[in-house]
């Protein structure tokens, strides 16, 4: 399993450095959220690493876009969750496929495992300085936004609030992704 994951991370690195950075940040957040909830840190770290693996099948030109994308492009991007889940099953990593498949679904009935990675993913995306098409939110603004969505269990958002204070933030409250 470790060799397969290392291969996928190498592929992410070669395809798009931002994709790998985002996945590493989501992995770190997922791990700390899981720790704060008394859950398996290693499982959630790995799930965070692999949540966007389907983007390996998305054209680079689409991943590198710094402006709003059209409907057709959005449909291609949305398929990355399905493609990633299928890829993980083919590679014998099916224990992560449900999280990969559902992490962009915004419904209140998501399994807890999906909610943990989804909250980490959304928080990292909202606070990222690398998203050129949108101004980064502060950690507090992003957490407030997650509460407003009303789709995540309160324990997950509370664990994120604790997690983000455990990770490095700068003076403006921007999540920096490092531990």
C-alpha cells in the first residue's frame, strides 16, 4: 500500500505542485481533526492525501486556470471525485474510495469519515493563498462559513477549530499548512 501511495504522490507532484501542496495540507488537517476526535490519525492523513487523486486525470490546463471556468470545464472537474474513487479501487485502496467519491457532496447525511476530510478540504481551499481567482479567508471566516453551511456535525467543525490553532497560522489568521 505504501509504495502505491508514494507513486500517486509522485504523480501529483509531477502533474501539478499545487495539487500536491493542497493534498498535503488537507492530510495534515484531517489528521489533526481525527486526533481531536479520538479517531485513527494515520487513516485520515492518508485519506486527505488521496482525496483529490482523481485530478491526475484532469487536464493540466484546467487545473492551472486562474479565472472562472465554464460549464463544460466544471463538469470535467466534478468528475475527478468519481475517477479518483475508481482509481483507488483498481489500486487496492478501496478503504479510501468512499471519502474520495463523496468529499464534494454538500449534504447533511455524509458519513463521518467523509465529513472529516471534506471539512479539511473546504477549510484549506477557503484559506489558501494560492487560489488566484478568489481572496483567501482568515481561519475564523472559513470556520464561520462552514458553520453556515449546516451540513457538518458540530464535533467535526469544533475539532477543526482546535486543529487550526495547533497548526501554523500567520498574523492575519491565514492557514499556512505546515506543522
